[in-house]
């Protein structure tokens, strides 16, 4: 199970590509770069354009460029636009969807609290933090009020633990 949809994952890849290419890019180039379906990339680019994340330029040198700095866009904002919001379970969020077990569910409250906490984290993570970790090759650290998240680097095997 993944928490990011394929569409959100591809949107992040596309925006990251555009962040690294200030001159912009088009669906064909981006799809080739990541070995993705060109029509799917084109549809995501159109949606990102419609929702104000990128702007498009027509013509021979046309394509898409970022409309806003990644430092101004949170992961929660992107997920809200692309996936109609982050939702840990069907029964939580701003508009809970119907669940046939809600009358007898004993975990709905705790799951709603976990959802609230995760959403708070996503609202404090900018795309710039995802696209440009502070120091390449070191663990990425996202500082949040009253919370420190750390994504550890891959551990190196100690010599005595290395396979023989």
C-alpha cells in the first residue's frame, strides 16, 4: 500500500524536472526522461497548469515552466490539488465519506488523530525541501515546529557485518 497515488508521484517527478530545468520542458521530453506514458504526463501537466503550479507556452519552443517557486508550495497543497486531498482512511478528512462501519468502529477516532498529525506534517513540507535536500549525499532533514523528521541515509554495513 502506498500513500501517494501514481498521479501524485508523477506530478512530483514532473515538477522536480521543471525545477531542475528553468527553461522548462514538454510532455514528450519529461515522459522520455522518466520512461512514463506521454499521454499521462501530458494530462498531469494540463492539470498542473489548470491548478496554477505550471504555466504553458505554445509554439516551437513551447512547453511548461514552474509558475511558483517550490519553496512556496507545500506537499499538502499539491496533494489537495492533484488527489483531491490526502486521506488516510475514508472516514477521516474535511469531508468524511460514508463508511458502513462508522457506527461500530472503535478505531475511527485514533485514525482521525493520526490523519490530523500526518496532514500537519505535509502542510509544513515544501516542494523545495523535496527537490533540493540541504546537502546532497546526506540525510534530508525537514524541520517542523515541535517536530523533527529525519530521513536516514542508507546504512553502511560494518566490516564485521558484511556478507562473507
